[in-house]
C-alpha cells in the first residue's frame, strides 16, 4: 500500500521571516495561556500551529540539533554577544528555525511514533533510575546538589535529564521526550513536584527565586554574586533556553513569560547582566508560543534597548517602510542632480549655438546642411558633436561660457557623490 505518510510533504523554512509570525497581526484572536500543570500540547492550543504549512515545516530534531548541542560544540552561538557590541546585530536563522520547530510541536517528527513506550525521563523523575552516565538519582540531585554551584556549573550531563525535550542534546544517554511520555508525566504528581523543585534549584543557581505558584520571579538573596557569574558564564544561556522549552513541554508554559521579562529587565534596564540580552531576544522570547506574549516582551525590550536603531526584533513592516523612505530620499537627490546637469548642458548648447549663428565666417552651404538632418536624431550626441565642430570658431564670449559651465559642474560634483552614497 505504500507509506501512509508519503503524501504529507513539508518544506523547511528558508528565511527568518518564514519562521517568525510574531508580528503577523496585532488583532487576531489568541487562546488563553494554560495555567500551571495545564496542557499546552494540543494543536488547538498552539497559537502558531498552521493547518496546512505551505512554506514552513520542521524536520527530525536530530537533523537540526538543539541550541545547547550545536552552540557548545561549534562555538556557542548564543554566547556570541559577550560585550556591548557597537555593530548592528543580525537575526540568527538557526535560532529562528530551531524555535519555530519547537513552537510547532516538531512537525514531521516520525521518530516520535517509534519510541512511545520509552519512559526513561518519567522513570528518572519517579526516582526509579539514575541519570546516565553519572549514576545519580533525582532525589540526590535535589537534596545534595542544591547550593553546590561548582557542581552545577561544571557538570554538563544532568541538565538534559532535569529538563527533557523532544530533541537530542549533548548527553546522548539522555532520551528524547515523546508526546505519550509528556502526557504520562503531567499526570504523575510525584514527577511534577520534583520537576518544580529542579526548576527552583536552577533559578537559585542563576541568582533568581520563584516567588509564587504562578511563575513570578525576583532576585535571590545572593543575586549580585550569581548575576556576575551569569554575565560571564555564557553556556548557562543555553541551559536557560532548554529550561524554558522544557517548561512548555511539561505543562508550565505560563512560567516562561515572567522569567523572560525578568531577564530582559535586568539586562536592559538594570544592566546587571548585559551580556545575556542577545540570547534573551534571539532565543528566550521565541520559546513562548503565544504571539501576544512575545509582542509584549519585544515592545518592552524595544523601549529600553540601546542604541535604539540597532533593535532588529520589531515589526518587519516598520523596518521595510524605513528602507523605502531612504530609497525615496535618495531618488529625488539623484533626479535633482540629473535635471540640473541637463539644464547646464542645455544652457551650454544654447550659448554655443547662438555664438555659432553670429559667426560671419559660416557659409550658406553649412546653414543648408542642418535642416536636412533626420528629425529622430534628437538625442544628446548630435548637439554635442555640432558643438565640437563649432568650438574652433568660438568667440571670446563662447570661451567665457565654457568657464562658467565648468564652474557649475564643479559645484555639482559634491551633490553627485552624496547621491551615490545615499544609494
């Protein structure tokens, strides 16, 4: 009968705009955010989920590695903004595509079907198996690792187990989540309780504390020391991206926005963790599935971002209109220069021709030749050639006209250079 999925075809997004529908419309109806513990996985609850994605698609997670896998292995793309850069930042297509797939439930993830019975993440959170390769159980992590910032900083294998995703990370012993396992996880109170404890432990490691059951956060007691570390230790930005994704997978989508807003405030307003702002705008904001929440966060960031002209995450329509304005400004300058140049040429031609008419040495035979020229030849080369023929017989008035014209052309040269620069 053939492959039942053979008729389904998806196309990979090819531009950042294909991946980002944040500014698609400001007036569309959007679903309410699920509360803590509520499901955010259903297709009807996915604000961006298209019924038929003609130009967008996902792929298997392994073909597009997770940010913590690709960036740590290939130079930490998220941590690229380590200082206050003076150059205008650029949108990352890798980041946009990765988070597009996450927000759209990893379309075309056929691998998910084959591994529905593997519940290793849930069994780890039920304290039945240790995480590999370290061999440590979740209860030991929550009780003995909490507050041990050196261990949490330098161990790179636990984070994939504490915050599982439907994509492969650096620790290949950690199994990817499946949709079936996600639903089972949400129904297991023991697993949810430990998951929230793990979230609180990592927040404290970053210098942040969870203040209530709705996901609001604030500075922890030791925030100054931890923020300084967070500002310098940029691989933790990759961990924050994973944590935000995992919150959404396991029913805590509503916890994301308060954390991202807090980070943006500290980075852009308080300037306590300025190095994190690029990752916050490229990654953290776009883990949020609700367009409305993303727009709120980006408007807040735009208000406080400096220099303001370097903010590239705003509505694309505004950026295009600004570009068209620049083109319109350059066009009048160019046309003005061309018109003024042609006026000078016409003045020069008229003066030369009038001088030629008053020459007593011109013969009647030469005067008869001019009217016989074809009417179609009215382009500029013909008068210029006749002017050249007239030049040897020019009077003193004619040479003065040449000097005036050359002075006019000299004054026009700066305008010509400006026009080229604006274009």
